[in-house]
C-alpha cells in the first residue's frame, strides 16, 4: 500500500527499533531519564537555544506555549487555516481560556499589518489583550508552503514593537529548512518559543519538542504535567527521536522531489489542477473538475494507494520516507485510469 495520507504514517526505521530496545531509561517526571536529557540537549543546540522539552505531540507543544505566553481571557493571533486554529480541538479556549483571533495569511504568511493591528499588550476598551502570535511553518493547508525567514523576522519585529511573543509552530520546520537551506539557529533566533515534530518526516514513532530559553522550558515542564503529558521511562521514545535528529533530516529533499514529480504528473491529467500551485515541500493538493474526491479516493484505495479527500473535489497527497518513486507512479496510474472511466 502506497500511503499518501500524511507524513504521520511514517514508521520507525530498524535502527530506531533497535535503539528503543536498548535505551537507557529513568523516570522523566523526576528528570532522571538520561536518554530524554540527551535528546533535549541536542535539540536545543541545533536551534541555538538554551533548553528543550520532549512532549507527546505537537499539539501539546503548541498549547503549552500558548499557556505560557498568554493569560486566560486574552487573545491569541494566528493565521486563518492554521493548525492551532483549525486542528487542535479548540484547545486554546478549552485548556487555557484563550480566544483565537484569525488573521489573513496568504500562502501561510500572516499579514504583517494585520498582526500589528491585532496585537495589544493591554486591554483596549471592551477588547482583550492580545500578547501572542502563532505562525505555522511549513503551512500544512497552504500546501506545505514555506514562510520565508525574512517574513518571520518582520513578524518578530512587530511582536517586539507590540510587546508580544512569537511562537513558531514548526511541526514541519525541518522541511522548510531543507527546502531553503535556512540554518536552524536562524529559526531559533526568530521566535520566543518553537515546536518541532519528530513523528512526521523524521520517522520517530512519537513526540515533539518545545524549545526556548531555560526559564520558559522550566515553566513548560509544569504545564506539561498539568496537561497530562508527564511521562515516566520515556527514553524508549527519546532514543529513536535522537536517531531522527541525527540521520533523517538529510533525506527530506527526496520527499520534496517526489512531491514535485507527483505534482507535474497530476497537471498532465485531464481535468486536474493544483489550486495551491507547485509544492514548496512535500504536500500536494489536487482539484478534480466534475469528479467527487470521495469517488477518486475509493478508486485509489482499490489500486493500493491511499490519500485524503480535503473537500468535495480536492485530494491531499503527502510524500514521506514510506513512499518511493513506485508510489508516485502508482498514484498517477490509478488516477489516470479512474479519470478515464
């Protein structure tokens, strides 16, 4: 089965499974798991920051950051269509009493002037304070679009001007770095906190990292426990994550190349368009004129290809370590056959 549903379907490599079996462990709530400690230190060093915290999921990392940067009854500004707005179960409100303020974000780039207008360090009349801006990079539902470093720096300047924090939802920041050659410390310098995911393109089985200065990470440890994310002998998960950081980042360009080849092949099919254009990284959205996406997804499944319908006539394909060139060929052949039927 060639599974394009998401890069979350990647599976740990044999080396990761071996590392899990042999991991040195301890109770991480008591801060005595040596493998977790090494992972956190290595991740912080990659981004040129003081500290990092291993968390069960990227959503938890984002929510911990929001809890730290803003107070109940305040607003969080973020791009419309962003993960923290649309895909985290309303957790900003449910967990921390925060109101989301969606801003226009073409190609995932939060509008700078809209951010300046939204961010307020103190309540204004009947309006709440807005002390936090969340930016997603790469942006999932803008087709894996890369938010350029200079745009992030412009948003950082606005946050400083408005006495607000910037949190970078970098679930796929590894892909942005691979596509642009931007050094990881440059991303580390632009945000007050950032989250990176290990269980997508890097193939680790579980986990993300919240990264920032030492004081923020110490406070984050308490919020992680509050949210139910305190873990015990979790070195069995940190061990494959260390391999992910050391060995898997360098191959992400292969995923991007396969996404580009898939996109080019889709454009050659009758009635198919790419509503978001050619992919920056590893996510391709395809629109099918006059054909229900659900029907085409079913046809793909019959031909050992999986993808997700994201609208009545739109399908998302995500390339990753588990999909090779033969998967791209299989997807194109299955769609060509289905469209001709």
